[in-house]
C-alpha cells in the first residue's frame, strides 16, 4: 500500500501534465489525487503507520507511551502491553483525522492568502489601476519587454513574495500581450524571475520564511550570499532568449468597458496605491502580530472592500455592479483555488505517511555532500512542493551550535547548507510549472499547458538553476 500511494500520486501528476491531450481539467485530477490518497490512507492507516515511517506518528507514539507509563506505573508488564495496544488501536483511527486537520490549517492559509491576493489584484484591475503602469511601458519589443518585466518581477518578489508578485504580473501581462502563446512565454519567464527573487529575500518565498523564522538564516547574510546566484538564475535564461526571441508583441484590443472612463483619475490612483500598499503591508502585519500572512492579506482586502463601498455608493447601478468587490469576486478564478487545494492535499498525504521523510533519509545516508544534497532537493522541488521538502531537511539536519567544526560547521546559523537550501528549494521549482506556488498560480490563471512549459521553459530554467548553483559554489570557495 505504501508503494501504491506513490503510484497513485504519479498517475495523478501525469493526468495534470496531460490536461490538454486528455481534455480533463487539472483541478479535477488534483482533487481526485489528493482525496484518493487520504481515503486509502484512512482505510489502511494501521498497516501504513505500522511501518513506522511517519515522523509525526512516531512523535505521537512516544508522547502517548510516556503518558500511559505515567498513568499506570504499577501494573504488570503483560497488562500494560495490552492497555498500550488497545490505546494504540484507538489512537491510529484518530491520528489520521487530526493529521489531516493539521494539514488543512496550512492549506487553508495558502488558499485564503491566494484568494485575498487575487481579489485585491482583480479589484485594482477593475478600477483600471494597472493602466497607470502599462501606459508607461511604451516598448513593444519582445526582448526589451522581457528584460523589463523580469527585473521588475525579481525585485517585487523579494519585497512581496513570489506568489503575490506572479498574480500581479499576470494581470499586467493581460494588458500588454494579446497572443496567448506569447503571453504564456512571458508568464513563464515571470515565474522564473519571481522564484529567483523570492530565494534571496527572507520574506520572498515560503521556504525562505521557514528558514528565517527557524533561525537557520538571518536577514543580512541570506541577502548577501544568495542575491548573486539568484540574479544569475534569472539572467542566464534571459540572455539565451535574447538571441532566440524576435519581433514585437501585439497589445490587446480593449473592449468598451476597458476604454470607457467609468472611474476618475483620482479613483484609479487611489486603488492602485491601496492595492500595492495592502500587498506590502502583509509582511509588516506578520512581523508585528506574528499571525499567518493570510490574516494581513484579508485585512488589506477588508480595507479596500470598505473603501470601494463608500467610494461608489452614489454611482449608477451599472458602474456600481462593475466596481464593487462583491461583483469582482465572481470573476476570481475558483478552479485555480481547487487546483491548489488538490495538489497541496496530495503532497500532505505523502508527507504524513512518511514518503518524504524516507526520501530525506535516503539522501542523508547515500550523500554526504551539502551541495549534492541541496541540488537534488531543488530538482525534487520541481515535482513535489518545496515546503515539505525543506521541512524534512530542517528535521533531518538540526541547527548546529556556533563553533561547530568539520561537516557540522555547514549546519550552524547562516551555514552554507541552509543558504544553499534556500536557493535550491526556492529556484528549483521553476524547472516544472507545477513545482512552485508561483508556477501553479500562473498555470491556473493563464491555463498554461504543462507539456508546452516542459518543451519551451524547463531547459531554460534548469540551465539557470545550475548556473546559479555554480555561482554560489565558487562564490563560497573564493570567500573561504
């Protein structure tokens, strides 16, 4: 059954990849994969957990055994074993449910964050706020536009995060590029730039945030040592496409609703400023309150919602319907939300059953080189979500004490292992479009074909990833 779970995940992943040929929406495949994995896990929980491969189950057993020993200190050995076995049988059935609920909290956090960000961006767009930016981008040359948008994405991602930045940039691309395949290409390059920009900032990517909060990296050092490799990861693919991409982009023809001035210049600027401020406020809110980022995003959405209700209360009903958040919510891409939920639920099942922990142990036992381990983790993050991979690495390799020598010296705070892990896990997901939150968002919003991405972008992303890894390695050798 343990192996069957991997087979089901691979089949589900394949169905997502072949969305267009088989004509089945990827959200359906993702949801089925996630729910089937958890269903089989629940039905066969005793046998699967009996393999003793789940780190969470081992932790629960240790705690439960200690509690039982405390409650029954005087019973004879045989009777205690019977009591313990009975308690274990009962706890197995409850563990799966509670573990699912634990993962649901994390998944819901991402989904509410995504829903809030998409609604804010859509509200700004509906108020023609992005017109202020697109009107200033005069060039239609593909190469120039790629460089401008990539660098804009790179630095925005470090300030916001790669997921939010991708949502914003896809909204901009819809105003700048008409042809679908050309927009796919631009959106894919945005994903590369967003993941690269998120890797060197402590608030730019979920995995970097995990390492930052855990104390494995500090703000100044992650920026100093990972900035150049991240920049190279983005620039190398850009240089390659500079010699292959030719011509100009065709801007989309705007319909009457987009050309008509149904908002004032003041309202347009106000919503753009409020939208950007709401997104920028999220990391500030998290730092001050220590609450999850989605709370800051929902707070920003609430402020914008209230503002638009007051702003448009006296407008004609036709314009009011177009501009209020209630009507804008109907335009939010719900299938993308379900796609996220399915993918994250499926990966959570593998994490809970111990598949990812087994993978981490295999790497630890067969490789004793921090560069090789992290490069493989980065490549795997193109297939499996990078968050559980980094969480597994943090569990397998505890933070070493300051002053550690030899192999352990790489595991101290700001050690090379943690810095390189931030780079590899953050940028390796770009190799496949499903390998990062930014890629999944772009895939959902623009309906990018998985196979098309593999043919057109994956090699570029892999070259950039390996080039950045080489820069980090030689950078550390020079500084050693």
